[in-house]
C-alpha cells in the first residue's frame, strides 16, 4: 500500500468519526424531541412509494454511466452497462468508498469491455456527480436565498457561493483536461491518449441525469416531512438543497462508506433551519433507511438484468 491511499483512508475515517460525533452530540441534546415514526396508511404508503421512487432515481444514475461508456466507442448494450452499475453500487457501504468502483470495473472487464474506457468514464462520472450536487445546491440557494443555507452551514454567504462555484468548475476543468481539446501531455501521462473520451452532449446528459436524481431525492425528503411527520410549510428547495449539500459532501468525503454519517450531519444541519432538530434527525435517519432498502431492491433487479444482458450480444 502506498502512502497516498493510506492518507486517504485515515482522512476518511477521521471525517467519518467527526460526523458521527456531531450526530451523537445532537442526539444527546435532542433525543427527547425525536418523534417516533407513525405507522398508518399514509405513512406506510409514502415510505413504500419513496423506495420505488429512489429505485427510479438510481436507474437514471445507471443509465448515465452507460451514456458515457457508449460515447467512448465501447460496443455495449445500455441494459448491460446499467445493470453493472446497479449490481456494483451495493458495495458502496463497504468502508473506503471505492469498492463500488472496483466492482464495476471488474464486472465490466469480465464482460469484455476496455478497462481504460471503463476507468476513464468512472472518473468523469465522479466529476459530473459532484458538479450536479453543487449545481443543485446552488439553484436552491438562488431560489430560497443564501441566508438559509449559510445559517445551516455556519459560513458566510460569499464563502458558500465560492465553494459551490469551485465544486462546479473543478469537474468541468478536469473534463476539459482529459478531452481531445485538452493538453495531450495529460492524456499521455494517464495513458488514455489512445481512447476516445465522451464529448459535450453525453457529458451534459450524464450531468442532467445526476441532477434529476437529486431532484427526486428532494421530493422524497419533502414527502417524508409532510406525509410521515406531518410537517407543514416545508419548502421543497430548502430540503432539496439540504440533501444535495449533504450528498455531495458525502461523495467527496474520502473513505466514508456511502457518505454514511457525513451526509447525515450536513443534512440534519440544513433541515434544522426549516424544521425542529428532533424531526430533522428522524427525517434524515428514515431517508437513509429508505436509501438502503432501495439499494437492495435495485441490486436484486439489476442482478437479474445483468444475468440476462450478459447472455446477449451488444
């Protein structure tokens, strides 16, 4: 093991520990105010529908990678590419936050795909995921005003906007460096100068699909607030911005399995601007549970699709 991975592993566990300490501290202060999850017809129907809706959101993510991969010239069916993502994504809960990428590359090469294309598109996808999260958060800031989110994050409005702008521009710059129009020395150093990388249209398509998943996740969060915990007057873009900010932070945090703890810490902070802290903790915990159940559901469906698609020619 090199020093670089070891540093990232240590940093990941430190980030995870800080987030857990923050959440435990919140629980200690507000556990008496955390409402129980009511089990009635409306709440149960909402939770079941949320699982299905989450599954649809993940399917968009799976299709997004297929779009990038096919744009490199890889002759692969969309069903096979999407099912590989759906199968491998269940391993994101393994500490280290890289098992899902390794698993995807392994399944893709087993199917005969070019490893360089697979790795390049996984890297580009990660950049567009971060850009989508920052863009969604930025849109929420524009609609509800930066004061609300800066109040939750504890930073000034200018600092918040600067971080979001950097989060959007860095993936765009990274994509340009890897593109045929970027410096050839970069592509040669990464040994990808001999492969075709996705152009503007498939890249923007991937960005749009990931942005759509965040819009859906915001809708799920709003439904949980209103239909399960009977919270009135909750603004859609406030909860969507809170989720997007927590989600992109969890993606960036090295080592945290599926952003566990990190995403929840940011999400609770954001939601507590709109609702009381106890309910914010309950909504965030229920949202994570729905995501886990949804991931299992997606894995089962994707595995069956993968077995079927593996037997068919591209």
